[in-house]
C-alpha cells in the first residue's frame, strides 16, 4: 500500500492530491477504457492545471447564474428546518409525522478543515439511527460521507440523508433543473443519478463497516427539483442500481491501478514543477515537451464526449488529430472501422494501396466496395 | 451511418474540407422562412433572455426579456410570430373530393420556422409547453395571445419529430445529411464548426476553421444555452446591475443587455441565413413537394382547430393517441427512407454498401412466363422472370419485394439467390405492371434495385372509451434516463 501511494505521489509531484467529489467520481464511469485518465485520477493529478499548462484548457461549462440559482433553490427547500422538504418526504417515503426532525451538520463548520469533524458526527448519528438509539432523527442536512478512492479517503457531501422508521436510509439530491410533466431532461437526470450513486455507495460502506447490511440503504435516489416552470419543489424517485454497479466497478478498477502503473516506465512524473507553494502566485515551470512525453507513456482513448467529463479533453483531441486517429471522427466512424487506428490506414485499405492484416480482410473488402461506389458517385480518387 | 458516409468523413479529414453526401434535398425550403434564434436565461427552464427572429436576413428583430419584464417580451414575440403565421391565412384553394374524403378548403402555403439545431427545436417545444396554458386576458383576441403562441410553438416542435415534415427546419441536422466533416456528430451539432468545415475561410483548413469557431467570445455558439464564458464576460454584471436599478439607470442597463444579446446572436444569424441559402440551392427530390403538401394540410387543420376555439395540446397523450402517433412517426421515417432511395443516387449507393440494394446486369429474361391458376375460378397469371447478376454484397431474403428508380411502380419479388465467389445471381419475379412491356428490361440492361416501399396499413386502435383498464391510468412517469453508451 505504501509503495503504491509513494508511486502515485511520484506521478503527482510535491502537491496535494486533487480531491475527488461526487461529480468527478461520476465521471469515472464515462469512457472507462481511457488508461491515461485512470492513472491521472488515481494519482490525484490536477488535470485542469495540466491542460492549462499544455495550452489546451477546456472552456468553462458551468453557468455562474445557474450555480447561484441552484444554491438558492436548495436553500429555499431547506428553509425553516426543511419544512417544504419534509412534506415531500412524508409523501414519498411515508415518514412518520411525529418523528420528523431535522439535524443540520453545517453548524459544525463548512470549511475543508471541518470535514473530518462533520464526517465523524455524521457517522455517529447514522449509526445511532441504525441501532435505533438516540433521539429520532429523520433528516441529516449537510452530512459528510467518506469513500475510499484509490486507497485514499475522499469526503463527499450529499445534500441530505433521510431515515425512515422502518430502518432504511435514503439519499436525497436537490437539483435546480425542472421536471416538467413528470419528465426530467435526460442528460441532467443521468448526471444526478450517477452522483447519487457515489453517495449511496459511501453510505453502504459506512454501514457495512459497522456490521450492518448494505440493504439498509435504499438504491432508489430521491430527487428534489422544481416542478414544471415554477420554483415549487417536487420529489421524484430514480432507480440507481445500474449506476451503483457501474461506479463500484470503476472504483474497484482504481484499487487495481497497480497493474496500470506497472506498465509505466520508472521515474515518470506529471509534476508541473511549481516555483512556489502559493497556489495563487506560483507558476508551472515543467518543460512542456517533457510533460507531453510523460503523458504519452499513458494510453489515451479520446472520445468526442470527453469534454463533458475530463479537463484534459482538448489536449487529447489535439493529439488524436495530430496522429490522424479515427477517434476524431466520432463514435459511428470508430464502430464502422473497428480495429483500424488511423485515417491514412483506413483510406489505404479502401483504395487498395495497403494490404489488410488477416483480421481486417472482411472490413477491407467492404471498404473497397464502398470506395468503388464512392468513385462512381463523386468521381476519381484525386 | 453507412460505410459510404464514413469514407466521406475520412476524405474530409484528408482533404481538409467537408465532402458531399446526398446532393438532393428532401425537405422543402420556403421562400420566406422565419429564422428563430432563442437564447435562454441561464439557470432557468424555458425562460428566454432574448429571441432573434425574422424573415429578412438583413433585418433581424431582437426580442429582449430583461429580468423583471417578461410580459412585454412575450406579447411582442407573440405578435411577431402571429403576424407571420396569419399571413398564410389569406390565400386558399379547394382540394376536390377524393374517395371518402369530401371536398376541402386548404391554405396555399404554410409558414416555416428554422432553428439551428436539435437543442433549439427542443427549446421551442418546452417554451410552447410553458406558454400554451396561459389564460387569454379578458377582452383580447385569442388569435394574438401568448397562449396561442405556445400552441403554435408546440405544433411546430411536434411536427418536427416527423422525419417527413419541413414545418420546423433544423439546420445542423439537414446540413449533416448533405456534408461529411472531419469531426464527430457531436461537433456537427453546432452551426459554427459545421459551417467552418463546409466553407472554411481562404487559407484555413476545415479543422483550423472549426477550432477558430470554438472561441466563445469571438464566435458565440448557437443557443439556446448562453456560453458560460460570455455570461461571465458580458452578462453577469448586467444581471446584478438590473436587479438594483430603476428608471434611467435601468434603461441604460437594458440597452447594454440588448447590445450583448445582439452581439451574441448576430454571428449565428448571418451564418444561419447562409446555411438556409445553401440548402435552398440544392435541388429537391420529386417527392419533396408532396411532403410539403402534407405539411400545408396539417397547418390548415391546426389553424382551423385554433380558430374554432380548440384547446391547447394536452400535457400527455392518452394511450391511443400515443400509439397512433408512434405508428405515424415510424411510418414517416420508413416512407421517407424508401422514397429517398428511389429518388436519390446517394441514398441508393448507401444501401448498396449495406446490402439492401444492388446494381446488376440483366442476364436472362422470360417475359411470357405464366403461373398456374391459384384457385378454381382463376386464370393463369402472367409473372415474367428476370435474372440479374451483381457483384454487390447482397443481403436480401427470398420473397422480398424490390423496385428500382427506372420505374418505381414495377415491383418484383426475389425468388432465388445463388452465391458464387465473385458475384450473386438473383432470380426475380415481376409482380406488378406485368402486362407492361417496360416491366421486363432487355438482357444486358443495368438495373439498380432496392426494397420496394412498404404499403402502410394503419394499425387498428381501440377508440378512447374502449381502452382496457390496464392502460387507462397513465400517471406520472419518473424522470427516465439512458445509461451512458460507455458503461457497457
């Protein structure tokens, strides 16, 4: 273990690991075949800083106003001891009326340093509830859960954990996108479920470690969103079992990162060689070509949708373009040309100037046929 | 997508600019369509910040909804769209009675809305949903109301789901059927990078031009989502200022917001009209006019519905309407694919790469072949045979009906397929127009054949009062999601 963490430490350099959050964990399930990202994430490398230093920053994708509207909605729902929330939960979870109680853990502080304290408190409150002891609490607000990612503890902050008298815990996510006529926008709902899956896993782990069954945690996520075009909240339920399974698989994979590390040449590092400790004033002094060489020892798998979940996407895109990889043409071309890496190779097979490998015979025949039809339609190969 | 499209993508990448796909357009492009560029207020659902709209490329109208002043915006936008729509209500024609259909009055032409992509089409649908249940204020004309604006937007957005409809054109979607680029479908969903590949500025490759078009401050991406960089740079301070100011100060901030919205939308406006002109320049396939006729009929019917005081579209289709709609959507897609194959070389060529079509030479014919009577009172039937040899990789099963562009009305069935190492011999039996001499081409003729358009028989659906109890409670569906494609 210590040799692993020292290995990862060498990759990262003398900086704090970039902390994971539910969003970055959710991203693990997208494009899991990318080894470059698996290694960078395991080592806690700041991918955004890498991309900026390499001249391929990803433009911001979060609207500042949407963020503040989201925070406002959450505050509104949780206002007055979660009055609005409580009536919604009573409805959906059949929370017993007299037991309704709200515990806000943010009173313990919201700074990063308070995370440990809040986690300890969350843990003891949840275990109390699981044992059926202590004051009956039905809502834990701003709890902090812990998840082990690549051997390191990561703190996660779900919006809310609700407890039902029958002994089941529920993860509640508050989102500001509207559910109109019972339908959530697909991409946003999918993102929310993946984040919720990270919280559910963390909660399951907490309970299993204390000897409880993971089945005490509901695998159905409760989503609180504005209803239709109003600011009035509504509750929906989403089955998160599939996402939990797939996220668990990716987390296990990060645990087995040694296999991937073993394939790297010794002494490789992604250290940006900052000239000082202060994050606001320091400059990265790492030679760019040298850094690129180091990154090239890891195998990237560029996909057109990488930009939605990986800050290094534009760097990998530029590399894919430079290498004339089929990947830049998108998923349908990649599927059509499975097994062929470059555009030149595919064109060579199509015009017959390149001999197919034994496993490419069928595809080469189809390509040559398509090419002859293409020539009939659009004229010579010029 | 077909291997042919993929090959054109590869060529686009190699040659640094977009390569042609289909050269014939299957949707109608009106002489005076209305281009609509919606821009949503960040962090809200279907609540516009601005809409740029109009039929004259040189004179865009910008409708601005400064925070706190939505109503004026909606009335103005409604008036603008209603004026356009109602202008088609002046010219009518009579469609004579046909079969069971009585004689009907129809409009001569229909309005056409144009958006840049799927996201904007979906946005109009959501905006329509947000507006169509608004009450019509007492003493005002419903025909110019915000509620009717919502109904019309819903009408256009719903028609856009039919592959055959031209009432709401989606520019990036259409351009992508005519050009292959060296980038992914995801990148092609934005107008600026797509147009950059089709018309790269002199001295730039398509890839370089598309990269240049990615800078959100120089080339704001088409809406309806405001780019976050632009929001931070131009809008955030204005939103804050508008919150606290009144009177002249507010006027000043509103003017600056107007400027920002114009700066954001103007490049897309110009590009979109260039795209419209480009699409209009492509010759239409023959069946395009018939499809537009169907659109005009739909427009007439919905105009009549609203004029008669009909209610807005329901939030959810009941099960019968939903089933009918699904059947119609499928039929629209299938009939479009079939008629395009017979009218467009490219679509036929694509089918040849997938094995659904082939080109071959007639090697043998039996024009006078007859088959014995099928029943006691029937006479022998004339069923000519044709043998065709092709080296296309055919994937057809016996009994499949085929037709070709040489005479789409002649349908022939596959009787037998014989594969040899180099080619395939196919024996065909002519089933329609059998007495017509042209239905049996001479030996040596080259034929292009693909599956004949299926005859569409509308399935029988129960009437609304006969829906079984198991299907009557539709309830609310929990927000669904599709697992990401990479999770396999």
